[in-house]
C-alpha cells in the first residue's frame, strides 16, 4: 500500500501530504518520545526487579515456584489488567500526559513500599499496588505517540518506545545486581523505586498534550467521542486484532515466565550467585532484547515498503527461529554457549513488541486506539503475565517433586526447600539445589515451545491484515493506494 504525496492543508493552515504530518518540531518530538520511553523503562524496571532478587526472596520466605509465580505474575497483573481498560477509556477524554505522570509517581512509591514488607502476603499486596499504578502507562502513551508521529514514522517510533521493555529489564538487572553485592533485596526495591518519583514530576512539567488525530492522513474521520460499548464493537469486528492478540498472549505467557525462570536456571544449574547472574547473564540478555525491540521495528518499517503485511510476518518468522535457540540454551552445559544462545534468541523474541501495538492501532479508528491497546494489554497481561509465571511455576514444582520422589532424599526435602536453610545437611542442600535446577530447567524448555506457536498466529494474522486496515476502509488514501 502507498500514498500519493499530494499536498493538502489543515484547517490551521499547515500544509501536509496524504501520509499525514508529525506534530511539533523534530527535536521536541524526539524529547517526548524519549520521555515516554524513559517512563516505560521505569515501568519495567519496577515490575521486573522482583525477578532479579527472586532467589533471595524464595530462600527467605521458603516459597514454592508457584508462590513466587504469584508475586511475579498475577499479583502484579490482576489490577494492572483490570484497571487498564477504564484508564485507557478515560485517556480518550482527558489529558493523557496527566494520567501518565500521576501513575509514574504512584507505582514508584509502591515499589519503594515493597522494600518494607515483612512477609509473602504484604509483598503480594505491595506488588498489587505497583500494578495499579503501572496500568496508566502504555495505552495513553501509545495514543500520544500516534498523535505525535505520522503513520509512516510510527513503526520506528513505537519500536523505540517498546525498547523500554528490554531496557527496563537490563537496568533492573544492573542496578539490582550491584545493590545485591552490598545490600539486601529490600534496599534494591527502595533504591530502584525512588528515582521514578522524580521522573513522573519532570514528565508532568515538560511534556505537552498533542491534538488528537493530528498526525493522521486527511479524510480520516474525526470522532470526538466514542462510548466504551461502541469501541468494543469496533474492536470485536477485527479478526486480525484477535489472531495477533492470541500470538502476543502466548509470547507473553512464555516470556514473563522466563523472566523469573532464567536467573534461577543460571543460579541453580550453573552455580552463579544472584548478583553475578544479574550482571553477567541477565543484563547482556536484556541488552540483546533491547536491540531486538528496535531492530524489529526498523526491519518492519523497511519491509513495509515492499510488503503491506510485514508487521505480521517479520515477528512471526522471528518467533519460529527463536524457539529452538531458547530450548537449546537451557539444555547445554556450558555457560558461555548458553549465554550466546540466550542473547540471539532474545533479539528475535522481541521483534514483536512494536508490531503488536502497530497492528492493534492500525485496524481501528483513531478515537479507539487507546482502548484497542488496553484490550490487547488486558488479554496479554491477564493470561500471559498473570497466569504464565504461576502456571510454569506449577510445572517446575511438579518436575522438582518428581525428581525428589525418585531420589535417595525422598521424604527429607520438598519442592519448597531452601538452599540457605541452615537446618539442612550439606548433602540435603545439594539435593535441594539439584531438584530446583531440574524443575526450573524443564519448565523453561516447556515455555520456549510456546514461541513457535505464537509465530504461527502472527503469520496467520497477515491473511486478514490488509482487509481489516481502518485506513483502507475509511479514508481517501485507500483510493490512492
């Protein structure tokens, strides 16, 4: 699909072509995109940090993998997903920058509170509060980016924004790893969460709210208000949206489970400390994922010049390749080979981040975009983020239990054993470590298989993507294609 570069004019006198024009100067647009990416980075620092300090928490509270999955999964995702849709609907009507700024401050305070918890239940409640705050980030942010950037520039802009996912993961690993060298996991939450409060204040003071629909091509219908039922009706009519969402959900199911399982695999199977794991393994893997988020957006934009369905097949193929690479990484015995495989697989895994947002917005009208993103995130996070970690945690617990039952230490330890439990003999501590390692390893391998299925769903979404494009159906640009 292409646009004629015919000049036209907005009511405000600005000349633009049928591709639409971006809002504001290039430098200010870049600042806003950078600010939104920084906010998204803090969003993921605060949610991912618990995986960095997971082993110390598991050992202190003697948690099963399922219980830790509740902390890293549904404990965060429940309110994050439930509140995401009403907040997104609200952002269709009120200032999006206000919603984002206030929510940054809220979730940062909640992260600090995690450091003052005294047990599993209080930590779970604090994690829920983090989820409440973070619900107000991505839907309004994506909506703002779509108003700041013309359609032709959005894939790269959304790809840059999506880098916040992996950049946040990297910084959580780096900061968490360094802090664990000197302090405890409690200080890690306090020191990492506090700067986000300042980021939220600066965002509120320096970012402008863009006019809604400013960057869309001329002729795109400007609907001033849309009810939530009407928004849902439009979204439910788009088959592409739901097929893509199924793929994104499976990717999140596996991906978020691996966020917690990968560092445990390195600790239990390869014998590194939590801080060494964060700095030497998880940070490089996170950097690779950051490259993947950007590269996926860039390659999709380049491929879109020749293929209108690139947003579906670029991430689809990447998933199909990354699945066996991930599986191999968890089965090799050499830690260096494992790291290389994890990094390559991570690059490919995150090709889809920008694509999922681009597809979700491309098939709906401009006033439904934030709600479309919220519905996407509701499904992805409730099922993928919420259920993935505890579900794969149950798999790990079951495999661990079976290993113990078939071993000479049957009846002496359980799947909730702690490798720092002073009451256990050295032999039982070693058996506990081996049992935990075996369970985590095979739960991780099971998770990687889901990436291949996710890739098939993205490829399938390409069959209806052109038909469902809103711009094809509703604007004069379709006639010029």
